[in-house]
C-alpha cells in the first residue's frame, strides 16, 4: 500500500508514446495521455535547483519540461532491439543497453520491469525522474528522457564511455595501475561534490541511499557521475530524517540506518567514506581468502590508523607514486565519514573542504567506525532496537558483501 502522503508530478504523454494495445492495470498510468508520477516519498514539484535548458526539439520529437519523451519503437531501433551485444549493465531493477539515436548521439537505455504486486520498478522509475529531471551538475548523471510502454519503463541517459568504477578502476591490478593518484583525487572530489550538491543545494534535499562504486559512472574524460537514483528520497527542511524500508548494499550501508530505517544525510556520508577508502586503496569493501577468511576494508583501515600506519592502505598499484600528505588526508577523511557516532561524521560540504585541505584535519581525533557485516546481523539489531535495548554494531565476520542492492 502506498502512503496517503503523496506528491505528484504530472507529465503529458502523447498517444504515440503509449502502447495502445495494452490495457493499463497500473494505477500510476492512465491512458488519457496524462499520468501522474506518484508514490510514497516522491519529490515535490516546488522550488527547484538548477534547471536543465533543453535544446530545440527536432522535428517529430516530443518533450515535456526538461525531459524528452521517447517512443518504444525509437528505443528499440536505437538499441538494435535490445541486442545482447549492446547490453552494458544490469542492476537490481533492470538492464542497461547502449543505443544510438537518429541524431547520432550515444545514449544508455535502462529498461525497468514493473512488479505489479510490489510496484518495484515503478517506484524506481518515479524516483529517477523526480530526482534528475530538473537538476544538472557536472558530477551527476544526465537524464535525457523516458518512455512508458505497458508495464515497461525506460530511462534514457547520456552514455558513459568508461562504464563504472567497479569495471574500470577496481579489480585487477593492471586496471588499477591505469589510475594515477591525480585520477583518483579527481574522482573522489567529483563524487563528493555531486553528493554535497544533492544534500545542500537542491531543494528539497536528496538522499541517494545507494552510494557505491558500481553507481559511480565515468565519462570519456573520467569525470565521475553519481548515478542510479532509484532508491533516492527527498528530505524536507523541517525533517531530520526519512523513515523508509532499509535498502542498500552491505559494506556501504550505514549501521544506524540498517537498524532503525531512519535515513539521514549522514547515512550517505558513511557510504561515501567507504567508497573513498575503496578508491584510494584499490581494495574491495569485503575481501575473502581461505587462509584468513573475510577482510573488511573499514576495519582494515581503522586498524592501520590505530597503528599509525595508514599509508599502508594506499593501493600498491600506485608503486608509491603519490603525495603522502594528501593520501593520508584522504584516508583520514574516509575514516571520519564512517565513524560509528553519527554526529561526529562531517557533512558532505565539509568533507569537500577537508579533501581540498580548506579545512585542516591534521590534529583531528577519529573515533571507531561502525561496521555491519551481514544480513543476519541487521535483523538481529533491528529486533534488539525494537525492544529498546542498547544497540552496538558488529565488527565480526559472517558473510561477504556484494555490489548488489538489497532490500531488507
């Protein structure tokens, strides 16, 4: 059931964009050439941030506000009928295909299938449009348009030539060796600025809820773009948090959010801190070997910090070719972001200032990080929390983390 507190964003859809042979069962979509994007925790159509200025429409194009409305036939042609050879990604809500539009531009087309009972797919479609339709930032992915065809939902983005951080930077050492310290610095700062823009500039504020390496895309110049706003939620000025079902990726998930379901900007800060440690170290969030079992990157960085050997965390693929003072600062910022005590974590705007050394952190004391290791631990902590007992977070090891978004 949807919340009774609903915001709507009306979008006019020409009849040519709707599959006329489909009988609409979905309450969100009405075959009267208009439908309202609505759902719990949608974004209001009130004050907006920077508006994307549309280029002039080509003959035959349909557009609404800042979005182009594509036909399903147009996208089938662009992706060569969603050819497997054009498939460039797959996530929890659908697949992504490379496509070529008639004007020669290259796009990425995300195909979402709506689950009628849970409405999964529909909510993600709504959240992406609500978050991205009226804002533009160098470090946020650009949404070019959408399409509705029966139970299918399509989102069209600018194509990112260098895929995601998971594919391009992390993993094999020969991949990591291609990323100099300068490249890692630029990516880290770009991501931080993109999230700070969502948290502190956009109205209403936007909580991403799934910051992780696979959701950071890289364009042809390796400029990072925060992507995948399917889980994002709005945070009104009069609210300290958003209460929602827990969803995210183990390893990046802020412990207090996993337990309480209360999402704040500091929950995104935690996820960014994990990502920052990942970028600088080149290590996965959770690693496993038969001899030593599981290794959690946050715990490894904390242990190194306590032993005054934090620079040992820096990716060996850099072959010591990095400025030690700056590398140490970036790693310390990562640990500041993942502190277990939420109020001690910096805001994203402050994080940017720390990374650029506008705020000196040489003498800052860092407290222990929060670490939640697995799904069972989350459920146990949620149970204990509901019984109003004091909660502490596990720093042990039970299961591994993946890059897949999970609902708990």
